[in-house]
C-alpha cells in the first residue's frame, strides 16, 4: 500500500512540474492530467479475474502439502518388501536347540547370516511387552545396555556351540568383556541387528573370544571390542 501511495504522489509531482514548466496548462488540463495519473497509479489495486481467484493461497498450499504427503506414503506391502531378500538361517526354535537361554532372557530371535565356526548376523526385535521396561525406565523405556551385550554374547554362543569339537549341551559363560561402547539408545519398536565374529577358539580348554557390533536402522548402537 505504501508503495502505491508513493507512486500516486510521484505522478502528481510530475504533473505539477510539467504544468509549471510550460505555463500553458489550463486548470481543466491539469485536472485531467491528475485524474489520469491517479487512475494509472491505482490500477494495480484492481483484483485479477484469472482462474486462480477461485482458491486462496493458503488453500493452494494445503493442497500441495496433502499431495506431497500422499506421494511419500509407501504402504505396508512396500515397506515389508524391503526385507524380502533377507533369509532366516536359524529360527527361534533352532536357536533354542543350540543355547540354553529361555524367556525372559532369550535375546536372539533369528539368525539371518551364518558362516560356520566364524561369524553370524542375528536379530533381536525390541517390544514394549518385555519385563525389563517396567523398571528401565518408567515412562521412558530403554533397552538396557548390558542386555545388548548379553544378546551379542548369545549370538556368539550360537556360533561357538556349533563348532567342531564342542559337545552338545555345553554351556558357555562370560569370562570378561572389554572395549564396550554404546552409541545410541535402543527403544521398543527397534530391531537390533547384531554381528559377531569368533576371533579365537580353543576347543581343548573350551575358551572362545569374539567381537560384536549391534545396529539400529543402519546406525551403530553398541560395540564390544572383545568378549
């Protein structure tokens, strides 16, 4: 509005200067010139009659946002299909046959990659129904870091207990843990994808050493230097 007021004033000053310069402007001529200038300066206030008048800018913006959101919606089938190429090597029943851990401390749901005697990739799905969340923490459930280490140890146990020279029904116990780091909280709804590698195994004394890492959505959540 201020711009158009200034424009009207400018046009009026031009008409006045023009008339003063030539002294030939009659009163009627000056009035006509002023009227013409006013009409020219205020013509921008006349609303457009184009096709966009039917929708307000806010309506257009909302419609664009809704269209964008609809284009980003993938649906259950597409999201589920992201893991269609991931095969289960050991089911939860296979794992129960290999290691003695049971509810509420069975922390490996399935093994999806396995190299006999060397390494494996396993999955632990974190759900809000697990008993540790009643106290860790009320109103802010976080999967305990020590349980992440335990889950990695159980996965390492699956590899170790299937190695040549290990008697069926053997039991592995923690001897020590070094170089543990936690990088991000693990919460209900997350899938903890774990990888362990056996770095040393002595069948005579029943000693195994391993390293492990656990990820959530591709980001490192927990790392064990040696266990």
